[in-house]
């Protein structure tokens, strides 16, 4: 069962200048190409903003927070690792996208 679905991002503030174009392009490379390769190798965990989680499943497993703040500092990675260790899959689809803006 897929408990986490990753989507690509569309940076709609990318055309607002040179710096915005650079930031948008680097975000596009990470959000599509790198995420695709990580997904094919089954090492993609949880990236953050464009991911959709199964809320009911996560609530039944105790939520996203970790028990120790010193060991598990990044809740995104911890959520993905928790899902994989419990036998669930993390998918990534590029035919849907989520809009995002960057301040420049």
C-alpha cells in the first residue's frame, strides 16, 4: 500500500528575474530529476511540501513526531523512514504537480 505520494513542483515565481529563474531551475532539477531517480531506486523518503500522506494511517501510527529530539532531528526523513520500516511504499508521480512560489 502506498502511504506517501510524492508530486513534482511547479515554481510559478520562476519568471520574476534572474535570481528567481536560477532558484526555480535548481528547485525543478531537485523536484523532478533527482526525485525520479531516488524513487526508481526505492530510496526516496519524504521531501516535504509536494508530498501527500495518508493522514489516517499516520495518526494511527502515532503521528510524525519522533520520541527523541536529539536523534531524529528531521521529521520529514523520520516520517518516510517510519513508513518504509513498516512495509509501506512511497510513490512518486509526475503527471500531477503542486504550485509553489519563492521570495526573491
